[in-house]
C-alpha cells in the first residue's frame, strides 16, 4: 500500500468550463486545460490563503476579486502550480483544516460548486480516506460506505480500546 489513497481508490472530480477540481483530506487540486504548446512564461498564477488567480496568455481563468475567493482557507506558502505536457496547469492547494469534516462543496465561494451527487461522493471518499489514515493496516481503497458519513463520519475517539 505504498501508493497514496487517491491513486488506489480514484478521485471524485467536479467538472468546470476550464477543466476540473477535486480534493483529498489534505489538498485541493485544480486542473486547467490550456492550449497545446503553452509555455510556462504564458502563465500567471497567484496563490494566497483564500484567493487564487490564474491567467493563461493574458486570458483570465480564475480572478483574484470576489469570484476568486476560495471556499475555505489554505496554507499559501505550500501551494504550487505546474505546467504538465504543455497542455494542463495543475494547482495544488494545502487545506488549513485537514479532516474529513472539511469537505469543500465548491472551489470558490460563489462558483464551481459540485452538484449534490458529486458532493455526496466526495464526502464518502474523504470519510474512507479518514478511515484509511486511522487504520493503516487495512485497505479502504475499494470499500463502499453508507449510513452516517456526512461531516467525516462517526466519531470513534471516545470508544475504549
């Protein structure tokens, strides 16, 4: 089980006009499709705790103004962006609150919300990832979950061991 949980179990992406975004317990990933042959010099990316801005070739994709305000806070100096195969920009943001109860329902406060089915699948995935983290000897990557999994699932911390 050396591969990360999301590589073994897959991700639950939320489609957008420019690409997609998805999340794990600790990070939010933004994948933006750019014209083939795009160079790093063509990209302007600004990452702050609650804001993200991205322009490609002078065209704004994500703006810093109110519409660029992230759903929740991130650790600004841990955010990164890469240009992959000269056709996709991947932005990785580290969540400030890293638990299954912190499931982002949208990328920005006012845009790119996941539909209810995708939100449900995201919450299920984060809850399973939480179980995996708490029980490293087990593999939850192919597991299904039902019942109480909203807000990270049941709290077992008060049970006697």
